[in-house]
């Protein structure tokens, strides 16, 4: 029975693959605009990391016309890809309605069970297709376009930066007085935010919005020590409180008043201490500059939390096409960063850039390689980062601007020997592996109550996602070689 149910889902996928169209989007893959000898290598460059492109961009020789053609191609390719996956989501929706219609007919117990499994899996596939179309695909193309901008503009930007360094003009930039970190005033009245932060935490807990905290002392002490070290070398004037949340989301956020939340997924994703230091320093910068306070002047905490609880409820009951459903479905908890009001977190385009700059300064001032921040961004801009780190990207400034401004700040900072990794980081990773294993075991408990998988004994829904080494084109089958029949399923189950 189980095999049949799954086969039916797979067969439905194959049928859907044949149908393209709708929504006024492009229905055919765009033609390659450049000769293969230019197109292929340029496409390869766009798969490279930002860090590498900063190094090699001045040596690359693509003409303006070639870069413009590629930009147009990417635009069309994205349109096609989103259209294709959107269409897929629509088909799932129709399929779902058909299954639900069938529920009205008399059926044996076994038949009904199968139908429930079909509904469950189709719902899961539909939500995942929506996640891809609404967020993962746009983010992946946005990164490519930013890398194209980098190839085009970085050589000129680099010259300007070098001139500014040579002339000493760089010292006049905003927050250029890095020797005064901790003594200058980035924002006065930080202590006034403590109550705001405490109220937000209390209300979030009351609304059931706060995932539980990790208690493992090795993990928690490590993160707190690292945070304290950076805070003491920053402009933060209030005590820092760090909580590590047991949630798979790759994210960290700061509530006003020095309350930092680091999610387990972030600790899993960082590759070394300088990357983690970069993210923590960025969050400390939000608190030090009082971004949350500045943005939520008109809102009250309770109205924000009420709104967040409402959004979360809609996500959990699957009432709205939302990326949060993906989390609810897969992890039993949605991306917290998605439901919280960005004003509360101090996230805006302008403040993000300021937090990047200050954060890079704080990481550097604490003895870390300030490039850790860019390296982590690079990691998030690849494969699984798109999906598990959705909140990381939402409403952030254009990637090219963000990366260039970060790189510029790094170049303006006096060079010093810098820490990339430590033994303590490796120890934390080992302790974290135990915490993760426990959490995963709990998450896969067969009788674990969940709003979204009410039918026990169904095969697990296929997971659609970017996989290691796979390109976004694989998801929408843009690569001609991917259109071959043996790759018949564009959305591959893990
Ligand atoms: Zn931020």
C-alpha cells in the first residue's frame, strides 16, 4: 500500500513535468546568448565564491556587451525557472483538490488511509514547490546577478578603494575612528532598550513563539564566551545575554537591549570561529546602534508579538502559501526570523549595511579575521543555505552592495594577525553534534504530535531541495543535459 501511494505521487510528478505554462511567465528556456566559449566560462565564474571573485575579477576579461547579455539571460532563466516551479505548485494544488473530492466517496479503511497519505504528501510537495518559487530560486539568481555585477564593477571599485587608502581619505568614512571602539558613541541610551527586549522575550514565550533553548553547557558556554569577548571589544554599553535556541534554522537575531539569539542551525553551518564571530558581531552591532529601537518607534511590543503569533498560526495550519510552512512541515518549527517583525529586529536596508560595517570592525577588534563574515555569507549563498537560511536573506540589501561595502571596510582596517579557528570551536562542534543527534531523533519520532502530518504510517513526503553540488537549473531543468529522460524528475526527492 505504501509503495503504491508513493508511486502515485511520483507518477503525478512525471505528468506535471509535461505541462508547462500559465501565469504569463516564460514557458521555454532562454536561448544561450553567447558563444559557448564565452558562455560556459562566464557561467563557471558565477559559481565561484564572492571571496574568490574579489581576488580574480580584476584579471577577468569580459566585455560590457558580454556581461549585459549574460544579465539578460539570467533574467529570462529566472523567469522561466520560477514559472516552471510555480506551475508545478498549481498542479499540486489541483491534485490536492481532486484527492479531497475523493474523500467524499465511500472507501475501505485501507483506501482511505492511502488517500490521506496522498493528501499529506501532495500538500508537502506543493508547499516545497512554493518555497522554491517564492524564495529559493529568486535568492539563488540574485546571488548570480550580484556576482556578475562584481565582475563588471569591482575592478573600478578596487581602484577607488586603493586611492582612498593612499590619500588617507578612508579615515573620514562614517565610523572610521576604529581606534576609539568602545569609547565613541554609536547610539546613546542603549540601556533604555533593556526593558523593550525583556518585554519582547516575555511576550514571545507567552505566545509560544520561542523555541526551547539548548542547555548543553559545552555549547552554551562556548557561545557565551565568544559573545562576551566580542561585546567587550565593541560599542555595546549594556550587558550581553545570549540564548542558543534548539532550532534548525540557520539564523541569529538580536532583540533590543543586548538580547542575542543564536539558532542551532547557525552553529551547524559555520565552518570556523571567525565566521561565527562575524555573525555574532553583526548582531551586537544592531544592539549597539539601537536599530530595533529606531525602527519600532510607532509600534508596541505586544502588537508586534500579537502579529507574529497570528502569522505563525496561519503558517502552522497551512492556510497560506508561505515559506514558513516549509519549516513547520519539516522541522516542527517555522523560521522564527520570518514571523518576527523586522522592525523589532532592527532590520532595514540601511541598518543592515551599518551593522555589517560595525560588525566587521568588532570582529576585527576582537582579534578575528574580519573576512569571516564574507566567508559565511558565501556559504549561505550556496546550496542548502537558500532554504534553511531563508530569513538570513529576507529584506537584506542588494547582495553586491553588501559584499562590496563589507570588503571595502575590511580593506580599510589596519592589517593584524587574526584568528580563524580555535580548539574550543572544534570542541563546541563535537558537543553540538550530540545535541543535533538528540534533536533529530526527537524530530523523527513516529508518534510525535504534529499539526501537519496527522496520518500515521504514511511514507515520508519527498523533500525537494537544492542538494550538494546541484545547481538551481536542476530544479527547473534548464540544463539541456538535465532534460534527458533519465533525469525525468526535475524536483528530486532526497
Ligand atoms: Zn542584520
